[in-house]
């Protein structure tokens, strides 16, 4: 890869009311299902056996069929069969559906990063472009040890004032200091 190009473009997506299909229901799939449902996606799971899933999720207890892609915006191929995941990813890509093959960054058109959340508004995504998900999780945890709850509170304050106030970095640091001081009382 040329050093002037990147393998993936970092992006946060609004998945509310978008059809997101997850094929498989093991532990990796269950994490993806829960995260998609929490974002307001219309989640459909295709798997012969399903563990616990949010009540909003539609479940089809069967093997994957190509028609499961109809109308999908995003697909997660997360079965315990890597070759099946690759085949499903190929079919989704042919239909211009965003796809995350949990076994292969090369077969994916979208990767799901390790996410650190602080409050409702502040999220930090960490990715290694699929090279090492465990390293991405370690980096996320290091960030989590540094980014304290006042950052999340500052994000809420800044969101409420955004239309009227465009602060400098110095003003945001002052806000963080004030929030930290209030928390210590």
C-alpha cells in the first residue's frame, strides 16, 4: 500500500431505522447485535441457534439465504465458518451493502473499531485496519484510563451551547478544569 493512502476511512454512521443484518449468533455476533440495536438500527439476525438478543431484534432461526440481503444497509458476517463469512461478504459487496466480515478485513468494506465511550456524546474509535483487534482494544483501554468522566460532561455542556459559543481549545480546557473542581466537592 502506498503511504499516501489509507485502507479505511474512519466514520461514524447514523444507523437509526436502517436494516442491519447479522449472520451468526456467537459471542462476537452478540456484541455486534447489542451495539447495533443500541444505535437504533433495525436488526435482523440469521442463525440456526440464537442466544439472548434485545427484544427489538428480528430473529430467523435458519441458515443464511441470499434473499436475507434484500434491503440491507449493513451486514455483519459472524458465523463460526470463515469461508461462509467470506461468501456472504462477497454477496453483500456485489449489492453495494456495507459489510463487516469478522474474520477478514480484506473481505470487509467496513470495520467495526474498538470504542471507548464517555457519557452519551463522547466516543473514541480505535482501529488497526483489521490487523490486530486485540491491539485496538488495548489502545482503547489506555484511552479510557486517561479520559475521565468530566470529558463526557464537557461534551454535554458544549453540545448545549454549540449554537451560541464556539470555544477555543484553551476555553474547553478551562471548562474541563471547572467541571473537575465541581466534581471534587
